[in-house]
């Protein structure tokens, strides 16, 4: 009887140890995968299922080499809201044991704007002969001193004149210790204005880092000009780097079309026009640029085709009352050569985009 009890205890202890060991293995496996970009890495392709396990129903199958984004994990399974399958774009769970995680693209240094700044550090800031602390000091400016930056190098700004404790100097200021005050304008008369140039990052919707990702049934490369434009404007406004695929995850869609209420997630507003470009619309665009805000604009031709969205980043004219589309500079997510609003509306060899849909700012 004693031997039987002893054997029972040993078996019970063994069962506990096996269970504990299994739990540790499962926990270790669960921790081995994280969210991010993945690619199917098996020649036979991979099933997509309704849940995190091979016992769940199959909703589709993705071919070897298919890329997708995993937004959450459960053990060795990852959930994707959009993956291209042989039977169409699907959402579901994929076994990550048969996938390869893709390296994240290095984030570029956000580009700071030229314009007016103020020293924000209590201890003031040094002015140097070059863009870096290794350059010689030419002076020091106190907190609150304002100055104009005419060119940027990384986090440093060049000013042709700043009030220092030893007189007015020109040189480079570290903008980490300054506050941006907006664009510099020439107020000598009511009809003149200095050129406006916002250093908005340029993203292309067809970039291989995000162009393959699906909105619903179509990719960012195919129909993601608006998403890409929003990512550019948001990156500039927040001085951060937000790529189109990350911006897309903050939006809501009906099929491949954006719900405009999603713009509040980016601190953006919009005005609907559905009419041809006129001086009043350009005046509104100019006022937003002058306030340091890039403007997203969408247009299409008279037949409702060729809808496209770009970001207006600057103005090269001299009048603040009479505007020309040729004087507005743009970032076009879909073209290498289109750099002005007039070229965007001319639409190359296709019918002109005569209807302005909306502007967002």
C-alpha cells in the first residue's frame, strides 16, 4: 500500500513538472514573435485561419514570398488584417514558424523648417561657426531671443543675424533648444511676401517598404496617394517620422475609400469644394502655408477620373492677393517629375484635373 502511494505521488509530481515545463516552452515561444512586417517563407505557401491554431477554419492560402503586417500575436501565430491570398485579400491568423520577419526601414531624420525661432533654454544657447558642437563659438544668445533660420543641417539652423551678449552675430544654432515660431514673411507692403518653403518629407506611395500593403482590395502603391499625403503632412506637423503604412493603421475605411472622420486622428481638418480652382481657394492655401501648415489637395477631371492627392509645401510667388497655380510647390506621392500645382492639374497627357475635391490642413 505504501509503495502504491509513493508511486502515485511520483507520477503526480512528474505530471506537474511536465505541465510546468510545457507552460514554460509555450511562454518562451509566445515571446519569440512580435508585431511587425513578415513574409511567407515556405515554398508550399501558408494557410490563413480564423484563429490562432491549426484547428481553426481556413479562410485562404497565401503564396511563398507574400508580405503582410502582424498587428498582434498569440504564441507562434500572428494576426493580419490584410494579406493577399489565392482567393483574394483576407484577414486572419498565420503560423509565424513558416514566415520570415522583415527588417524595419531606418527612419530618416525629420526635416526641420526654415523660419522664425526663439531660444527656449533657460541657460540660453551658443552660436557656432558650423552645424555642430565641435565648431567654434562666436557668441551666446539669451532665452527668448528670436531669430530667422534660412537653412537647415540636421538639428542645426543657420541665422544671418541673432542678438548675442557680444553683439549681433551670424552662425549656427542647435534647434533642440529653440521653439519654432512660424514662417518669416516680408511685410514691407500689403502685396508682397517672402517665398514659403516647408521642408515636408517626400514619401512615394510605391515605395517597396509599404507599397505592397493592402488597404482593402488594393495596395498603397495602387490607390494610396491620399494615405501617403497624410503621412507626409503628419510627419511634418509632429516633427516625427510616420510612414504611410503606419498612418493607414490610424484610419478607417469603407473598402479602399477613407472615412474623412479619420482625419481627426492626425489633427487635420478639411474643406470640400468640388469646383474648379480659383483665387479664393489659392488664397486659403496660401494662408495655411503662411501659418506653417502643409496643405493636402485632391482633384479629378471633369468625368470623375484621374483622382489624385498631393501635398502643397511652398509658394514661390510675390503677390498675396493674386495667385497662380504655377507658384505653388508640391510633393507628389505618385510622380517623380510633377513639382507644381499647375503641373498636377495639367495631368500630363491625360485630361486636365479641373475639379478641386478637398483641401486638408
